[in-house]
């Protein structure tokens, strides 16, 4: 993880935001595993207003090198403090999808998980309790 020299204002704001942030609605169903999950739109919807209330914002630029595709999640505070983390996956192939479609799906997946992780949210139904 990369971060600004200080995180005191960001940490205070994030703690306040987490105390108020509602859980993301798990309105989507994985067609293969049949478990429920909060899609990227639901994670954004559940967090955006509360983040803004405490001077927090998020950016998620995409990168790639032809072999992997990555998303960097940057959590910023109005004070100028920030922290970021990058997560990458290999560019794969899926039957019936173009490389661009597979890349788009991968980016959405990476954005959802990294945003939820950065904000301390859960985005999937617990299915491994048994």
C-alpha cells in the first residue's frame, strides 16, 4: 500500500464514515454459485454520500500491460491525505466474449472488491460457514 506521509485526518474521517455507512444491498446473484452479492453500483451507492459528507473521495484508474489488467483504488481526503492499493489479474479468455468484454468484466470485478476492501465493507454473502 502507498500512502501520504500522514493519515490522521483521513483515518478520522473514514472511521466516522464507516460508522454511518449502510451495508451495500446484495441484490445480484452469481449465476454459477447462486450466492448473492452487492454489485459495483450497489457498493458505490452505499458509500458515496457518506464519503462525501466526511470529505472523502475515491478514484479507480485502470492499468494494464497486455498480460495483466489492474485497478488502483485511491482513497483521498480533502486535507490532501490519501492511501492507495493496486490489484491485478491476468487477462483471460472466456468463451463467447471478446478480449475487451473480458477485460471490462475483470475491471468491474477488481473495482468492486478493492473498493469494498478499502472502505471496510462486505460485498458477498457468507457461503463458506458450513
